[in-house]
C-alpha cells in the first residue's frame, strides 16, 4: 500500500492554501498515492474550524476521498473539537496513532 500521512501543524494560511491543499488534491487526482490522510494538529485546527477559504479547501479534500483526522488534545485546547467533528473530521487523541504511522512503511510529511 502506497500511503501518505500529511501532518498539518502550521497556523499559516498561505502555507495551507498554496502548498498543502494543492499538493493533496493533485496527488490524489494523479494517483501519486493510493491513500492520503491529512492530520490537523496544533494551530492548524483554528484555521480548519474558522477560516472560510480553508473550509472550502477542506471540502475539496473531502471530495477527493482524502481522510482527515484531528488531534483531540489540540482541538480541545482551541475549543474547536465539536466544530471539526461536526464537519466529518475524525477527532481523537493522535499521539499513539501518529507514532504508529511513523513506525509503519507509510510516508509522513509535516507542514
């Protein structure tokens, strides 16, 4: 299985809009990866929950059949857990799962 996990930590909107989302959508559309998983961790949770441009891009991610998870500890810290879960994002504690991702044969990239 050719799988990619993208750890999105930055709260910088431009990085998300100009780098992360275009890569995710193009990678899936072009079959560069069999599976892609976006992980929202840290300040990116604020953008994912509150920025209209980011919300539109996240819809494109969902439409591209890319899975999206978010770290519960982080989303609780920013008071956005319920909002992200309501969007269909899997919100859970990510320390263990992320460690498993890094220890697996899947690739992990961080922004």
